């Protein structure tokens, strides 16, 4: 399996699911062009954790590798990938995904484009002779929701990895209006407190003058930089209520 442009919020979900569900790929290759986001993904979903579950996990920065596509094919013994997920509506990424498919390989176009006339080329020789195919994924059904909740309850999925910012009810309007310009992953809003939207990465700096953020930084640091139940409990006990 290959997950292309795969270290955004939804890509992180896919990595988590791929290495922790019952049916797992033997090889999982995750690509992106942002090294900082790749490093964060690798620190959350580690190569070692994947190996415990029988998955060889490899992270690749395609922007810094001379011929990433050739290298990725070599990882499969030049057979190609059974499943390729594309998490960005970028034509070159989609077309690379098509070229990476092996026999009977499936290209899953997960990313939702905003342009109604968005197009990319696909090799129809391979559609005919190698049985390659393409699907789109948007949303899920109630069975998907049940499975996700069950896996979270069992501790097999960790949605905390998606959260990069927290805020109070007062932060909602500005957050929604400026969402495309705010980096990071999911923004978690607590409707009963007054708190500006704040990145978890900024807790330590803010903690130099604010005891609450100092403590939150300490809690998150011992949790691999992630939000947690302990951090939430402390926040709700100490933040200014609305």
C-alpha cells in the first residue's frame, strides 16, 4: 500500500488505520513533500510500532529524492502496489499513483477537489491489460462509524494525533473564517471556556508567562506532544469559563 501526500490529518488517520486494523499491508509507503509533517507523522506512527503489527512502514520525502517513483517501485520488486491512496487533489500526484499500480491495483482518490473540471491522465492500456482501476472515497456509512468507535475504545486508533490547536467558544468565528490560512491539523473547540485558538506547539513559549500553558505543555510533552484526556481535564478545570 502507498499513501501519497499522506501526512495531513486524513492521511494520519489512514496510516493509523492501516497498521492497526485486522487486515494490514505487508509494506506501507507514505509520501509527502513537507519534511516537518513527515517527521511528526513518523514520531506518532513509528516504524517500530508498525513492525510490531507486521507492517514495514517507510516514509519518503518525494521533494528531496532524485527519483522517488523508481525507488518506490523497487520496494515492491517492480511489481507495483495493490492499493494507492491519493490525499491531495494534485494532478502529478494522481498520475504518479496511477504509474505505481501493480496488476489489479486500485487507485483510491481520497482527496476532494474544489474544481468541477479537475482532470488527470490515467493509463488505459493498464486498465485493459493489467486490470487497474480507480475509486473515490467521500464519507462513510454507519458501519464505518461503528468500527472506528470500537477501535478507538479498544485503544487501537488514536484520534489525538489529529488535534494541533485548541480554543474556546470565542475563537470559533475567526477560526472558521480563517481556516484555510491556519496551518496544522484539526482545531478542537471547547464551548464552555474563553480561550483564543492556540497551537499545541506554542504551549511551551506561552508557558513562560502563563502557568496554565506551562502545565499544559508539560502534560503534552510526556504524551509525545499530543493532546490527551489529562490535558483536557486540566484545561477545563483551569481555563476561564464563559
